[in-house]
C-alpha cells in the first residue's frame, strides 16, 4: 500500500475518533505481506505528535487489510482495496 494511502487511512481513524490533527506522515509504504509494519506520525493541533503503526493483517490480490496500532494496541481495523 502506498505511503499516501496509508496516511489517508490513519487520518480516517483519527477523524472517526474525533481527534483534531494537522497532518499524518508515514515513513514509507506498507508492505503487502502479513505482519509487516510501517510507522506513521500524527501531528496534533496542540503541537504534540502521536506514533501510530500500520500492520498488514491480510493480503488477497490487491486487497490489503491492516490494523492501526497506537502504543502497541490495535486501534482500528481497516482495509483498502486497490483500484482495478
């Protein structure tokens, strides 16, 4: 999954939680291999930041499912299906 798509997914999690944030930046793409991780940072309106990790949980062709974790705990199950 591209870095940009992962950043969007993490941002959607924060929005669902009603968290005010300025931006989300991930360190790179999320590999399409179960168990692989990518670190992302959510930059908050108050100047603080929050480390979040995307973890691939299932890959079926172009369909990548992943969890977003905060401090090692599963925060929100997500999935993204790549465009055909």
